[in-house]
C-alpha cells in the first residue's frame, strides 16, 4: 500500500475522531499521532488533507450536497461522509487525476465501510466530477490510444475474413 493511500486512511481516521468525539481538531490530531509510529511523508500528507478538509469543509460539504439529492449529508454514515470529504478535497485542490481519486475513495470505503458504501461513494464522486467538468475515464479506458490487436483464431493464427459469395 502506498504512502498516499495510508495518508488518506489516516486523514479519514482523524476526521472521524474529531466528528465522533466532537473534539477540538488540533487536540485530536496530537492525540492521534501520539500513539502511532508513522513515516514522515505519510504523516505530512495526512495532516495536509485533514487541515485542508477542515479549512474548506463548508465548500466541500456544499459540493457533496449538490450531487446527493436523495441523501442529506447529516444522514450519511460518518465514515462515508468523511471518505467523501477527503476525496472531494483532492478533486478540488490537489492535482490527482479524478479516476485515481475515485478509485482510492472506493478502496478506502471498502476497507472501512461496506460494499454498498463503496458504490454510493462512487456514484457521488462520479456525479460531482462530471458536474465539475473533470475527465473521469481511467487510463486503461482510453481505447483510441492503444493499438488495436488483431483477432486470433483458436489455432493461433490471425483470423481472416471469409469471403462470402
């Protein structure tokens, strides 16, 4: 698992802790790191995400609300809400590709929430990235950039078109 994935998970846990305990963010952050031995790069990015989400929370929550017509933010499970916040921050502020942001959010949701949550988060982030005019196609979906493979017959040779009379 990469440093950024771990940092996203740390940021999620920090945001969850602050909201669950209704605590002061900096006190929660110090308490969180006091019991962990975390590489500096991971900790730095997690802190960056955590503080950025808190600093832009009203904007981020507004963006989530704009595409979650049937779900009030307050009714969303705490984990899902914070996975979305981290992902939306990355869509808005970071230079991370939308397909990567969405995939990472789905994987974090699968780990900390449920398969249903992963599908829900995918839908919200996909709708938001489309609304923002961001490209969502994953690199492997860019068909026109790959050379087309010639179909092969079961015998191993290239298939030839049969002439019909």
